[in-house]
C-alpha cells in the first residue's frame, strides 16, 4: 500500500508557528518581509514548499529568527537531494493503494531516460490520473527544472493543447508559433510534463513528439484511453486494482481494491471496522466492480446509509439490468456503477448532474444555477455527497466533475435532448461574466477578475467556440471586447488572436465591429506587432466614430497613438492622444484617460522634452492611483523609474521599481514585470550586488521570453546593455552561469523580496 505525500509539509507548520509566536498576522508578516499576503498564505498552506533563499532570508529578518530558526526554515524548504527548488505538485486526491509497483516501474522509465514519453492507458475510472500524479511526485527531484501538469479534459480542440501547456508552464504565448514559444520556454531544461486526459485531442500527438525532439531534457507522462501512436512513446496499460484473494477479514483487508472501498466508505461516514461477517460482502462488491477505483469510490459513497450486504444487492440489480451490453466488460462495469449511482439520485439531482456536463473544467455555484433549475444548492450537495461532484480548492466555492463522470453525464444530457439548452445557458453565463469583467478588469478589483477569468478559462474558450460555430459574431465581439486585457495579461494572446480572427465582421453593427477591432489591436500590441496594432486601432476608431461610441473611440486612439509613439511618428501620435484624452474625459473612460496621459509622457520623452514628459507622467501616476488598476500604475511606475535612474536618482528609481514589482506580484502580470526586473538588476549592480544583479537579469530574460515581451523603452534598453556585460565580467563565467540559472527560476511573487534585498545593501565599499 502506498500513499502520496499528504499535508502542507514541514515548512508550512514552522512558518505559521514562528509567525504566531511573533504575534503577527499574515498581512503584517507580508509587509515586514516584502512579500505579498497571498505569498505568505501560499507558504503556510503548503502550496509553495520550495521558496528561494532570498525569500527565506526576508522571512527570517521579519520574524527576528536566530540562526537556529533560520536553519530550520531552510532545512524544511530544501528538497531531499538539495537540488533546485521545484514547483509544488497537486498530489492524488486520496490515498493511493496497490500501485507501488506501477509507480516504481513508470518512475524508473522516466528517471533513466529509457522512455521520454510514457502514456498510461486504460478505461475511464481505472486510476490513470491518480497514478500519474503519484509518479510525478516520486520523480520530482529527478527533474530539477520542474514538473508541470497540464489538464486537458477542458480542452475541446487539439490546436489548444500547446497553448494550454504554455499557460501551465507559467508563460503566455503572444507571438510566433506556439510550438516555438513552448520549446523556447523549456529549452534544454530537465523538466517533466504531465498531460492528463489526452484521448479526445490525439491529433496533437505530432506536436508533442516535435516538442520532445526539440527539448532533449524534457520527458512527457500522458494519460489517455488510447495511445498517442508516435515513435517515442512507451505505452503502459493500467489495469484494475487487485481483488481479494479470499473472503476472510484478513484477506479482504490485504486487497488494494478493498482498501480503496473501505477508505472511501470511512470518509463517507460508515462506522465500524471490517469483520468476518462483512468481509465476504465487501469482497463481492470489489469483484462486482472489477476493482475499478472510481466505481469503488462511487459505491462507497452510499456506504453511510447501506451496509455492505444491502449495497451488494443494489449492485447486483444494476449489473444485471442488461444495460450497455455492447460495451467491453470493464466499461460496462463502470457504466453500471454510474447508472446505479444515477438511479439513486432525486429527479432534481439527475437534472443538475447532466446539465453540469456542459462545463469545460470547474464551475461556481452561480454557474450551476445558470444551467440548473429548482434548488440547485441542495441538488449540488446531494451530488457531492455521492462523490459525483468534487470540490476544488481556491478562494471561491468551485466544483468539478471527474472526467469519466462528465462524459457519462454528457450522454445523459444528450439522451434527455437538453444539450442545446444547457449549452445556451452556459454560454449566457459566460456573456454575463464578460459583461462584469469589462468594468472589473480596469479598476481596483483587477486582480480578482483576472483570477476569476483564469479559473474559468476553459468555460470561456468553450463558450467562444459555441458562439463562433453558431455564427453569433456580435456576441463573440462583445466577449472579446470585454476580456482582451485578460488575454493580454494573464491568458493566452495567441488563442485570443485566434478567436478574434474567427469573428465574421460582415454585417456587424459599428459598435460591435469596434469591439472586435479593439480586441485585435490590444492583442497585437501585447504581441509587439506595432504596425498591426496601428492598422487595427485605426479601424476600431473609425467604427466607433460611426457608432457614436466615444468611449470605444478613446480606447482605440490610445492604442493607435501608443503604436505611433513606438514607430516614431510623433506628430500623428500627438494628434491621436490629444483626441483620445478629450473623448476619455468627455465619456468618463478613466482607463483610456490614464493610458492616454501615460503615452503622452512617453511621447514627450521621445521628443526630448524631459521636463514635460516627467510632468505628464506624474499626472498619469495620480490618475492610475485614483483608478486603482495595478497594471496601469505599474506601467507608469516602470517608465518613471527608468527616468529617475537616468537622472541619477537611484533611490527614487528603486522605490518605483519596487512598487511596480509589488503590483505585478499582486495581479501576476508578466507583461509589466518584464520591464521591472532589468531595472532592479541595474540598481543591484550599482550597489555592489553582482550575483543578485545576474539573477535579476536572468529573471527578466525568462519573464520576457514567457510573455514574448520586448523591453522596447529606450532608457531600459540602454541601461541593461551597459550593465549586463559588466556583471558578467565581475562574477566570471562560472559564477555568472550559476546565478543566471538560479534567476530563471525566480517567480513573480519572489521579486518584491529581491527588491528589498537591494534596499538593505549599503552599496559598494
């Protein structure tokens, strides 16, 4: 019997205990250490178990720990082999029984390099995902550059597999072929990629094979009902769990299938231990369900109310009903278990279960209410009690269906003739979500809305696919016009551009045409396509003028003017930004107003008017603070910091870059962070911290690669070009290479502590 690593880990408990002894709240510890409250919370919950050394130093300073206390924190955070920090993996949702040999075999293949693509195959419910996560945990330290899990069940098209992997890797594909971006992200690193639920997107198999060919240190562990059928693949079929060898309590207790059933029954509230009187019935249950873990889990959910003998009788009825006799035996067993669980539901629970199948990924209670009817909360509780719906961890209440259950429910939905109804209701829920996001993304709730859209990315993409397929161009334009900032900052720009490209603009009302073109311009700007930005923004401005939509025209002119600044057409930029500012003030479009003033400041600086540009940026800062948008404020602060550094005000530059880092960590925007990190690196170099400077330069490089951002503001380029060679020379090639490798592992939430580490330095002797 084996079980995954459970609990939050030793670091979480040590940190929480030290914080409580210091009488600090998480927010107070965050303020003292230079971390965000979210980062402290993640450490105490065990979501992050391998923080970087500078984060541990900052925590030790903030907590006033002595050397022994600091050493204890460092030991708790250290991987078993002392290697580099690795991301925390999601462990199996429940203890793993009877898979020790399977874990050892697959882990051995991956560790040794005997197979770089291992596909776990088997019927739904056999435990492929559970085994994959257990293997990933077992080999995590063998892949020092990380283990990434990409959940593909919500993905509906093979073309979206690599973009989904790019997001899981922490990067956003903004320009160029997505395969190139993912290959660049992984490079020659020793990295394990877990692709879960591949069977419905097998057309992506050649792209997976190409990725392995381009990245020699990468290995892939896939789960699928069918193999990928590429040359590098080693298929590993997974069978059911071993059944009891006899009917005595001892024989049954030793059986992995029975262990799963008993463990889940205990979790469901079934009292009492296994006895000789109940063992035979438990053994028979395991045999009836062919040792399939999910079927055992579903049956055990009823053990709270039914003793084993009664449970066995109900199973015999379900399995002997004759339904689905044309399916293979194990699929028939799984189907029968699901049929049985379904038949025990109330009519309201049955209706909700089948309608929940329309969601691609998780869903909220509000989303469930949108597709269901009646008392959805009570029905949802009933489904959760019977293990048909499982809760997801996170800041809001979310739920999901396991993929075999979702596929079963989708069949029930089709049988009921409700597929179109449920899809229409789910799409309407996404339209409502987008309408709320349009205002939420530009103000004080920006971070919360970015998080919410990220959690619902699968549902957002699925709804867009339905809208495009139905020819609902106006609704597609409205969704993209409302959510373009998400796609640019947190989502996937290539995917976003793909959705915009599929909008048939023929016959669109001018306002909707403006929204479609505005999304296109914004995403092209994010991708660094300056000419394309100008072209799309001009079209958006024209359409908005025809619609009499001054707010949309203001946004379009901000993008058009910004593109003109970067291509050096300062006269055109000046005219467009003046008009954008007038319209923004007239219509109350505060986002457009803030960014128009920011762009005007950059325009004046490009024109050589340093006092004018500085004054304009001060105005932009005031507007951004009033607006409450972290992205907008970080954008202004980055430009101001560069100017302060050029003027010799290094303290002022550090203040602004540090605040920009705080904001970027708060809302997890790689776009702004790519501008912040090189500046911090320059200040670190000036203060006699070459190793830290090299790490920051590397972090900036990795962030820019992941976000496909080219740091194009001239002062930033000049500063970095001057300092990076000097840092390399001071450290020497070997030390520089070590620092560079460490820097590429820096996470956004680590950067504020790094910035404060610079501040604590007295400077060069």
